[in-house]
């Protein structure tokens, strides 16, 4: 993760108050909006495949409201979005940070 050559900020949306970026095989989605949550929010990604949540600030462990299903799978779609060759749809609750990882990469240790 720390030594990954792939680092890309695909979205900085001032109106939505959302930042999306990738580092390695992880996709980070930050929704800083104080009261707007977004259904079917499209995020670009470099690699195709199935993504799963690996970190969720809305988890009760962190004082959150558990608005995301950690068993959900997010499948990428072909086609350019935010200068990335693939994308997938997520639910982005207000005031959250969520990290998605390729499901087949999830078991791999991170290079720290």
C-alpha cells in the first residue's frame, strides 16, 4: 500500500463535498457533506472486478450509524468515468469515509 505506484485522485467535488482517490488496489470515498447522503454514487477505478468494504467510519465501532452493509459486493462496470477505465456504484452516507478493496486482493497482506 505505502509503496504502491498507483495513486490517483479521481474526484474532488466541492458541491457534493466528496473526494474519491485510489492508492494501490484500494478506493477511498470520503463524503464530508454535513447532511447529504448519496445513493448510487459512481466512483471511477483503475482495475476491474468485485470490490468490498474493508474500512467504514460509519461502523458502530467508530461511533457510526451502521448505514452500510459489509456483506455487499460492488462490481465494476466497463467505460470511462473520472478518467478511469472502470467504475462502480456505492452508497455514500453523509460524514463518512469508506475504503473499498478488490475482493480477490483482500486476503493479500499490504506492503507497508
